[in-house]
C-alpha cells in the first residue's frame, strides 16, 4: 500500500518501524474489497476510581491534539465546554503532518513545552517500546511518566463528561445526561460508522464499488439527519449533547476538505438547509467556533504527508468561511424560549 493510503490522524510513530508497519496497514486498513478499515485504539484503559482505572487528578494529564483531526477536536470542545482547561493541559501539534508523524514544531524549540517531545510517537514508544501501530491523536499523556495512557477517541469525551465531573465548572452543560445515554450511544455509533468514519471510507476506498457504497451510506445518513433537524434545534431537543459534538466536527470539515479531498461531492454542507443552519448554530456557540481552525484543517488535509495525493501541496484558497457567522435562526426551534 502506498503512503497516501494511510488514515488521517494515524501514521507510523517512528521512522525506524516503517518497514514493519507497511504489512500491517495492508491487513488492517484496506480490506480485500478495497474498503477502508480504521486502526483500533491500543491504549484504552478507562478513567475512574477503580484499581484498574486511570486516576482522575487535576494537573496530571496533558491532552495532545492537532486542529485538523476531528477525533481530537471533539475532546477539545468538551474540555472547553466543561471548563477543564486548567485541569487537563493542552498540547497542539502542527496541522501539517510529517513523514515522522505529528510534530510539535509550533512550540518554541520545536518541542512540546511540558513533555519535551518533538514527535507524538515518543510518548507512544515510552508507553510501549514494542508498539508497532501509528501514533494517533487525541492522546492523553501522564505528565509524570511521559507515557500515553489513553488514545480511545471513541470514549474519551464520555470520560470527560462523567468521571471528570468533580472538576467541571459551575453551570457547565450536561452533555451526557443519564436518562439519554442509551439513545446517545446508539446515535453516536451510527454517526461514527456512517458519517465521522464514513467520509474516510469514501476518501480511502481503493475500489469503485467500496467508494460508491460508502458514498451512498454517507449521504443517506446526512439526508436522514437533515430531516431530523428540521423540527428540533439539536439532535436530542433543546440542549447540546455529546452527539452534537461528534456530528459537528465532521460537518465543520465537510466543505473545506472532505467535499474535494475525499470525493464526498453529491452535496456541500451549505446545500442542506437544516444541517447548515445547525452547524452554524454550534459554530457560534463558545467552545465550537473558537476551537475550529479552518486554515489548519485545510493545511492538514492538503499539505500533510500520507493523506491524499497532492504532490505540490497546494492548499485550496476557499471556501469563504465568513458565512459561518451569518444568522441561523435555529433558536426558533427551541421549546424553552
């Protein structure tokens, strides 16, 4: 498999291991029918109070992310909405990923100021010298050991919303209300497979049939969500939940990246009246738009190594992002006004 077929937010964490990883990527990321299969997370120990869980302690962990990555972005949104900025520190990688992985070249001296690392793969190697996967974001690192302890993007926001509750700011939203958790989990699973990962299934498909199947599934689900959001402000009514955050990060990247780079071109986001208004509603909510860096997103998808075939690394100039601040009028759908 060529390097261009590697999944976004995931790649070799050490140049010295590339030859070993090439085979495993063929087996675990592209199936025989040409469809994309995402790498499973390796560090999945839960946060909590149990002996086998990661202790919940203020100041102990650092969340590493790259602004391009939707999986990491949702953790950053939740961190901000819940007021955990002073509890879990944040390290930001350059959105233009190198052949050696995510790099902290934006920081002084080209190293993360807290962990002293240049490449994300270093904390993976600290945790497991024999690890032969790819260093991914988000990555939660124990500052005391400089080891990655959790890269489970699928559950990370739920941990922040539940077991980290003692550190939530006063008046923070309940993003994962107990009475809705079963429904939220069910919808999150659909959003993950058909939308969040659905765009990647289109972009990294290696057969026409696999691409068209993913394409059809993606837009069928977007059509369904467009209808759902015609009568309700957010996915579960008047209040933002974890599901809205998970959907938002894909919608925010749709027109600036996926529509072109991943060939998800049946419609643009702006062609869906309800989804487009919904996305603007969230973007204009503190925690969403102020953590969304469209320029970084475009650079990450079009100028990074091992993402798409773009040898000249020309980054598209458009689209106009000022439209994200136009009125959305979604508040009229709220029953509590």
